[in-house]
C-alpha cells in the first residue's frame, strides 16, 4: 500500500533575503498525495531540529552549485555561482534529518549535496572535466519538462521500484555531476555516456536523482512510500 499524507520537508533556495522555491516542487509533493512544507532558511540547528520534527521525510531541492571547497577543491573557471549560506543551511538540515532517521531524497543539486556530504566529489563542469567521450547534452536547451536522455537503473534498486521501471527517459538540467562516489553510496542509475544519474545509500534511507521528477508527469509517487 502506498503511504500518503506524509509531511515532506523541502529545502528552500535563497534569493537575496527571500526564501525562494519553484512551485513545481511543492506541486509535485501535493500531486503525490503528500503535504509539502518548505523549511525556511536558518542556520540555527535547534530551530531546524524543531522544524523537522513536523516532517516524515526531507527533500533536498535543486539549485546552484555546491561550493567546491566542501570537497577540497579550488573553484574551476566553469563552476557556476555558489551560496555559502545555502550550503551551510542544507548541511545542517541534512545532519539533523539523518540524526532523526528521516528518509532523505535529493533532486539534482540535492543529489550532489548528498554525495559531497558523505565524502564524494563532483565534476564542477561536465563539458570542461568529463574524461570519457560521447558526453550527452545534460544541460538541455528544451523546456524543463521535456525528456531528453535515457537513464538505466539497477533493476533491484529502490529507485527502479519507485520509478516502476529500470529504463526511463528523463529531463536533464545540470552541468555538474557526481565524480567520486561517496563511501557507502551505490550508483543505481547512469546515462549512456556513463554520467551518474542516481545514487542510493547502502544502509540509510537516502536516494538522490540527477533529473527533475517534479517537472515530469511520472512517477507520481515519492520514494520510501511502501
Ligand atoms: Mn542528465
């Protein structure tokens, strides 16, 4: 049975002094039969702890690049804008959520946050740093809801179960990607060029996807629902 009416805490982006989040994320959660709750920006751990007490799951949303300093690298010229405030907020939020044993889902930047949090690294820019040939267009020029490349999922993965298939065509709105996979995480999805599109933690209820399910019409469920 699919569990619905869970309270899903969403991390927010920041736009100067505003909490700032695309409507597609909150709509997505509502379309899955759950209740979204946008966690306001603060770096006060106790405050985040009491806010997350209201939640059944954390969803780390998309946004700008993670500061490469968080994985021990100098910033590459092709790295996009970063926000020290947002990084600090999401790091504490994730820390608190894991401490409370909440399931965590990461979308796009959210996947990258998860990988860096657990000790992995990122390509700061696929076009500039990806070693293999045949790199697909991961920063699509089509609209956000257009599906442009395939992803193969490990058939026995949680992500495949959630998506209801082990092969799907997704949208692609990223220029960075997972480089060194964090200890404890498994690659469960890749595109034809070998770019990592989905990760799951081996022991924790943590999954991340590089595409944007909130912009698509399926799947209309959230992971960890059964
Ligand atoms: Mn992609």
